[in-house]
């Protein structure tokens, strides 16, 4: 048992489940009021089922001096597949937490309770030999003390998952003379890889968590390979569009279909199917000319033609990147949840 001032961190018990569920109910109500785009509020029964999906002997809770449950977490470890494209964004072995429940931000001791919980999570992850750790939390449920608690544990702002409803991107159609938007073909692969690497390089100046890696490039090539084999989007193949000027590929957008289930973590995204914008890059010499807007306009036309039953569009962007923070909200994307990351050892 770890004591943090007036708070004790102990193993979660079955007897405490009703209190834990009640905390979850209050938390989801508060967060949904802050941002109605988050997943709809769940019933007490659904919450208990969701908690039990990830329940394990490592689950912990914070108790105050009166023995009341104040917070809860299910720590675990996420090890990347050796061929994952996420090696360009995450460490190989990541500490994560499922079903994180924190005190109401208005509680006087909310910072103390949260700091105690994160200290216990840190201990678990270090014993598990993680090379980096992640905290995911609704972007709208934020306050100064939460930022300070994360900062004390060396967590930094990493990315935001943003959502856009399924509606037209633009009221009027955009055209750019001498620019063609078309489906990518196999002969484009080297140009696409170069754009992918340029995108990573561009982000390296804003965050320590994006890096060029052989695993990431190879994974991107494998994804393209599925498109070259004419695999269907519903089978997991990407849809890749390119912008071409005078025979030169100057931009690309790559998207896939992403299905979110009722039990997918961190549990903030409404269940359903989405068009996920995995990569969009405009060559640095051609930015600021509306090419990104035209790519999105064409992507929307293509996706609409498939008549998929979609909830909307999703993407992850780096909030430290000024271009991204200006562009994506302007075209209708609003943050759902934020990822904070930290690295250990040689990765830090």
C-alpha cells in the first residue's frame, strides 16, 4: 500500500465496485456536458460490464481517510507489434491505463488524489519495464492542477484525437488550376514515402514523440501494398489520393475505415465506423495554396460514393504544431481526447 499524504492507494476490491461505478457515472455525466460529441452516457449496468472487461489483479483505487473511493485505474502494458507504423509515434513497450476515473476537478483534494494515483501507476509501469507511458483524457475536461500533476510525472502533450460529423467539408467547391487530384497508383510509391517522411520530419521540431523510423516507413509501404493489390477498404486497405502538378506529386492523403467498439479504450469515442485520416502531407514548397482543402473535398466525394454507414471522420493531430491547430478546427474537426506521453531511458 502506498500512502500519499491523506490518500491511500490499494488494490481494487469487488466490494468497492458499486462506489467505483458511481464515480464513473458522475465522471461521464460531467464530461458529456462539457463535450456532447463524446460517447453517449452509459447505464450503470453497461459501465460495470465495461469495467469487468479489463478488470485484473492490478486494478487500483484511491481511498481517503474516511475509506471512500476517490479514484480508480486499471494499469496494463501495450507492446507494439514489431511491424507497427506506430513505432514512428510511440515507444516499443507502453504503459497505459484502462478506465481511468479521477475525482471531480472541483474537489479541494482532487490534485492530491490524482497525484497519488499517478504515482502508483508509475510504480506499476516501472516494475513492468515499460519504455514509455501514456495517459489519455477528454480534451474538454482539463484544468491547471491536472496539467501540473502530469508535469510532475514528466508527461508531455502528445496528440489530440479529433472528430468531425459526416457533413460536407465546404459549402462551395474549390478548384485549383493545373492541379489534378487522383487515386494513387503503384508508380507513386516512392513519392508517397518521401511525403510520409517529410511529414514526420516536419513534426519532429514540435514534439519529442514523432520520429522517423525504419519500422514506420516499412509499415507505410505495407499499407500501400494492400492498395496496389486492389484490396477493399472494408478489408483494411487504405484509400490514398494524391495531388499532382505538372507530373509531380505534391501532396497526399491516406485514410482507412476505423471501427470503434463499445469496449474500445480509452472509451471516449462514440462506437461506430469512421473514416480515419491517417496521413495528410503537402510538400513544403506548395503549402498555403489550398491543396489540403482540395484533397479533403475530393476525399469526401469518394467516401460518399461508397455509401458506407459512417459516424463521421477522425484523425490525430499534434496540438504543438501551429499549422495543424489552425487548419483542422477550421475544417470542422474538434478534439475529443488528448494523449500525454513520456519516455524512459534511451528513448527519452
